[in-house]
C-alpha cells in the first residue's frame, strides 16, 4: 500500500496493526450486544485465524448481551475494536447499563481511540475534515457526526466533506445501507434497530451483512442516514 502510515498526536491512543501479518482484513459495524447477530455474521464470513477483524466500536449497550460480545472479541487474538461512545459512557459512569465486570471494564479502558493498518483508519465517529490528523482530538474521533458539530443527524456530515488522503472506516452514524466512498466507509447499518450487521473486506470491498435484531426498523426515520455514496 502506498503512502505513509497515518500518525496521531500523543493524546490519542492509536493502535497500529501490520496488515502483512494477516490474510484478509474485515471491518465490522456497531454490534451493540447483539451476540447472535455477530455469530451469524461470523458464520457467513468464516474468517480464518490468520484474518484480521476490526470492530468500529459500540460493542456494548442497547442489545441483549453486551458481555457475550465483549467476551467474543476479547477471546480472539485476531479481533480488535476501537472505543465507541457507548463504551465511553460505561467507563465515565454516564450509564450503569449494562452492569459490567471488573475485567470487562479493564478491557474497555484499554480500547484504543483509533486503529490503523495500511493507509486505513478505523475510528468510531470518524475524523474532523478541517483538522490535520496529528491534531485530531480523541473525543472527536469517537463522537464526530456533523460538521460543524451540533447538528447531529441533520448533517452536513464529516464523511461528506473529508476528501482523503486516508480511508476512514467508521460506525456511530446509523445508515440505511453501508456508505462507501474512496475515503470514507460507514458500517453502522443499525443492527440493534432492525437494520443489518455489516462487514466490509478491506482491499476488494466485498460487503457481507446479516439481518439485524428486529425484522423492521424501529428507529425514527430522521435518525437513519441515507446519503448518496459511490460504490468503489
Ligand atoms: Mn452505535
């Protein structure tokens, strides 16, 4: 892969992985405690132990079994996740749901803000397109949605404004379908709200998804984004 590895400032917890250590690299959207949906997706992907699985965060909350999802990811040496805003809520005491064990809390505390491999960046929210990478703020990487901030689901969205040079995989913003452009790939397809759980294979862009927790969407339509995206 051409280009230099993405670099971040010292206040950002950045985990750099070497894609050469793996065969295929899959990025997986927000799971939110939906362990059976995760198992269904993994059944479809059938990843080898030599394949890399990177989760965009929000492994926990809202769904039926957050602890099982954490255990699933923790137990696999080829699986990693960035910190999502829902993990942050658990850690900062903003919520007591789900109750988590001391060891799970310790695992959450160690989740990086950002994971990179090749020239790809994985961050839960995304990146601020107005700011150089080495000046990105950890909270922004986890929480960003609209730019300027504050408009939430009204947009305009950061991923409609960012034009590279890296490719950013993200979750956090619930999408009607995967958002795929050259420089941004959104994978939160609302598994816990009746959408789907989605994985994207880095390299060839193959999308694999399974049904979500419910048969139909149960989320307000103005909180499901359906921006246009060009499939790479
Ligand atoms: Mn989420």
